[in-house]
């Protein structure tokens, strides 16, 4: 998860709406919903939190801190670049097995799945963090500690998440907490960038796991509740021509000229289309092509990102890009004085579904109730996380933080500080137990699973 | 020299003019001028070529072939990347000294200058080839021989030229040929690409050498006579903004959007401006910028090349670029929704003057007469070579070939074949002697220099 600066907190809501009318409407609606949180969730959370076994688990998280730190360091120092998560997956699976999961397996794409059986097993709740980092092979991932702060690429995003849910499993085992639903602790591949949520897409594919509730753990702190998936489309557009000497071959098609036209048409129209309504963004982010200043290039490529919470708005901007590319292609071919036509390849390199889990859904209500129980301020966020996929499939899903504080995500100086990090595990456990159901066997009084 | 495919030969002239009227006019003018070559030049060439000492030199070039081949290999295998010609310069200076030059020095920019004094020394004639290749450091420059063909990066362009003028000096020494003018044999740095003719610009700078006649040796064969300098301007344009997250920072300026607009405005206007008149070209050749598909880039850069034989036309296209860049900057800043303005840096990275040595100038007439004397077909060419600089300064200048045949210039599989390569040295010597004046002391009968 890359934190986005625009947080949908109760007070920051205005950031998202350019229309005053929409703003007023949404703000009041959200405020009343939040303050009018159904009392049964507040009661439910309190009842679970005050069970002796749960209190015991809370203390275990604190007692386990030195071991949790060691797990965090071990995992962080196993590089896990995009599409190359295998080594970290293997170690993580072993840790999950050691922690007491009933069964652990690594699937075809290197997701780690650790199953902890519930009493009835009628439902399945997923608690997941992602194995991949944004950092390429060869990045130095050795931890550097300065004071109490740990520095390393990927230390927070999302290795802290992996460590936190591993600790939750350990706490549940040691405190003999039983759930009604099966719980799957998952280390997922491919959350970042071009990974394009491939791990979770594989988990939840047709014929894959049947999941009733999905809790992704990503980002720090204990306030954020991402319940809206920010959808995105990403493209790599490549114009190709024969290329040649800038003087001798003059008059052949120039791929950069076509790319320039496409950027001009796309950004001009997309600017107009995004000035009203739900926040929708577009960015021509990376461009390249050409070998020498005295040569007409044989190719010009650009990578484009577009995002919206609204699938319709996202598709509208997508169509503007497609139209701009085809118009530029046609016009550049119309100007050529010699040689073959320009061609274009439009490749979709990212497709993250948008959508939301309604604020009235039990999973969101429970997360709010848990957050308030822990005396933190709930932040209802929109982001692009692994929760996007279950949300788009209609599975109740949220993304919550892993505790502590951190920064520098996606940068080499990424850091994480264990400022009462155990609160992260406590919060994850409570949200999980409200969703999975605390069984009567909890505390060792029931039938052995 | 990178040969350009459009050669201005007598028969190929139509390539250069899109207007039928201009075509007819220029073709006839050129044909009559060439056929009406002043008889005194034909006579002059014949008289010089039949001097016993000159005939002796002609035979010496043939006898020296094994040593010339060895010199060619030695020089080719000393890497000479742009801006890093020092090692080759040092060796070339030693070879020039060994060959019998009166004095040899390496100037501030690593040009090698070997002076051979003339009887009067009232005038100075330069014979020059360039030391630099286009190939970066680390390129394998080891010669590979297949049959009679030598393969190596830079073997033709312009290491053959360096070898040829070294052989010319040796032949003049061994045949005791005396000239009236001083002759400077020069190995020049910085002819290629971003070198931007810096070696010759330095030689002929204000306060530099006083030169009356300039013969550049570049390219193969014995037909080409480049008497027109193809001018070029080259720019690196960089738009800069703060950069940020594609969603969280949306609304800040996007440098790629500005670059796209600039390319659109520039190429649309330049297309119109170059459809009439003297051939004038433009190319957006290399583009780049951006770090990740989910980030608004902090910079966008592009390298642009424009060329014309006409300084006016070149300036016209240059102005279109400047206007397009400023318009794009203004418009992109006008669209921003937050954050600081975009800035732009327009850096001139190349400036090769255009111009021509008139076809009636003695140096061109003499080169035509020499070429015909050698039973080759003169090709009057336009190109961007080291002769551009003296031409722009009003110094009579041409570029002629070094003999043999070659290909693959600027490519790793560059090759050169010694197909009567000695004819190249014979031709260079004759053109040089017509310009420098053959002194009565020639053949050892005169006063020792």
C-alpha cells in the first residue's frame, strides 16, 4: 500500500468533492452514520475484548515484542521484489507452520496460505498482508537501526503487516482462542505496481477460495479503515515506425510526434472531463524512446495511470485515451512524406477494480467500533490496496493498519518505529474475532479443535 | 562524418527540391558549371600530377600499403570516444612526428597539429581528419578481418581518414615534395554528435590558427566533394515540476503533459514550414522522464534536431520550437489546480553552421578537376562535417573521401575494404598540392627546407 495524501477522514472529507452540494450531502450523511454506529457492534466489541482469553492474547502481544521484532527483521532482510517473492514466501510459510497453523501451503503464484480451523468452519475469514515490495533485485535490504527506528526498504510496506498477522496467529494459539469461522492467514504476492493485485486476484479467482470476509493489513497506525477501493487502469502505449537518419530519412513517420499529439489530445480532454464529479485522476507518468539526437526514433512509449472510485468515470477517461491515441496515429500517418505507416500497440498493464464496502456493512461498523474501543479516531479512507479485489467481487472487505508509525514508503529510506505497535495486533485480533465469531471453546474450556 | 543518404550528385539532384521549377533551374545551372570547369584547373592538375616527384609519391603510397594497414589497425584499436580522444591523440602525434613533420603539438582540447613548413609559408592549408568516434567507452574496438574486409567500430569513420593523411605526409617526405604554403596535418577532436565540431571550432577560434584553405578527409571513396555544410541546431528541452503521487498530488503540473503539447505545436507548425523551399528537417529524437507509472514525473526532457543548408530556414524552424515550448509552458501552468508552476530549461546542445563553398571557388574546381583526372565521377555533396566551420567563417573548404570502400558507419559492424585505397591518398595529395602550390624545390633539387 502506498499511502495517498488525500485521506477520507471525517474532517478531511471536503478534499474529495469539488461540488459544494455533493460535499454537504456526503459530509452530513457520513457524520450521522458514524455517530449513529449501531450499538450492537459497540456492545459486541466490548464483550469480546473483555473475555479473559482475549485479554490474555493482548498481553501475549506485548510479551512477544522481542520475538516479533526478530521476525520483522528476518522477513525484511529476505528481498521480495515484484514477481520474485518465492524466497520470502518459503520462509513465511515455515514461520506460519511454526506458529501453529493447522495447515500451510504455497499456491501456484507463491501466495502463502495458513489455515486455522474454526469450530463450525461454515464461513471463511481472510487476514492478509502482502509479501512483495516495490524494490528491484539487488536493493540493499539490510536493516539499519537509529535509536528506536528501523530503516530498510520494505520495512513498513508491507513487511510490518506480515509480522503483525503472524503475531496475531501466535497470540490466538497461545491464548487458546477459538473461532467459529475458518481463518486464513495469507501472505499475498503482487500487490505493488505492475503486480497489479495478482496474488489476491488468483486467490479469489473463479474456482479459487470461497471467502466471506476479507481483512487486508497494510499501512501503519490503528486509525485507518480503507473501505473504498480506488480503481485504476494503467497502459503502456507504444508507437512504432521504421526509424532513420534525421536528415536523410526525413519525411518518414516520427513516433515521438505521434506520442506528443496523443498526450496533447488526451490531457486536454481529460482535464475537462475531471473538473466535475467524483475525484478522477490521470497521469502520463513515464515516457521514453529514441537512440540518438540525430536519429528519427523507431519507437516512442509512454506509461499512463488513471484512477477513480467510480467505475463509470474511470471508463470515461479510459475512452478519452483510446480516442486520443487513434487520432494521433491517423494524423501522424496523414503527414508522412515517405515510408511505411506508423503502428501503435496499446497494452493494459494495470487494472484495479474500484468499488466500496458500504459504511453500514458489519465489517466497517465493527472496524469503527474496535477503533473507538481502542480510543483511536477512525479514518475512513479510499486507497488502492488488496481489498480492491474482494470489494469488486462483493465480498465485505477493508484494509486496516498494522500499528506503530512509519514513513518513506516506496523510498530507500523507508522506516518504521515501534510506537506501541502491539496495539496494531490487538486491533487486528478484535476485528478478526468480530468477523469470525468467538467460539465457546475459547480459553481451553471447549473441545480441542 | 555520417553519410547522408541524399547525395547531391549531378544525376541525383532532384532529391533535394520539391519544387519542379527550382529543380529545373538548379540542375541546368550545376551541369553547365561542372562541364564548363575552367581549363586552367584541368591543366594545373595535369601539370602537377606529371611531376616526377608526384609520380614517385603515388608509387610510394602503393609501396607503403602494408605499413598503412598496420597504422590503421593501431589507431582503430585505441578507443576514442566522444570527449575522450586523449590516448589516440598522443599516439597519432607520435606517428606524425615519426613520419617527418617539422613540428607536432597537441592543443588544449587534444587536437593533434603536425606542421610541415612550406617554402614561403605565406599561406596555410589544413588537411584534417577527426580523432573521435561515436562509440562510448568500453566498446570492443578490436579489429576482425574476414577475407579482405576489416571490421571494427570506427574503422572507417574516421580512422581511415587519419591513416590516409598520415600516409600522405609520409609520401611527401619520402618523395621530397615541397609546397609553397605551410601545410597543417590535423587530427581533430569532437566531430561526432554532441562533440558538435568542437575541435575545429577551437582551431579556428578568434585568436587561433590563421587558415587559408581547408581540406577535411572523411568518408570513403574518391568521388564525393562536400562543398555545402548542412547546418543544424540541437536542443535539450526540460520541463520541471514538483512531481508527486498520481492520485494524491493530482492537479499539480505534469511535465509530460507540457512536453506533449510542445511536441504537438512544434511538429504541426514545422510540418507546414518545411513543405516548400530548401530541404529543411526536424526531429524530436529522444525523450525521457518519470520514475514510476503511479507518479506524476518531476521532469520531462526531449532532444530535438533540426537541419538545413539555409541559415534562414534553420532559424525559422528554430523559432517555431521556441514558440511551441513557451506556449506549452503557459498553457500547462494555466491548467494546474494546485502547487507551483512548471518551469522549462531550453539548452542548445548543438550548433553546426550551414553555408557553402561556391562551386566556382578554386578549391571546388580543383577537387572536381582532380577527381576527373583520376577517372572518377565527381559527386557534389551536402553534409554535416568538419568543413561546416571553415565554410561558415568564409574559409574555402571541402570534405573529400579517404579511398577504399566502407559501410556501417556508427554501427558496431562498421567495415572498410582496401579496394585500391591508395587512390584516396593520391587524390588527397593532388588536391592539397593545387591548394598549397608545388614548389620548385620539389624532388630534392631545391634548397633543403
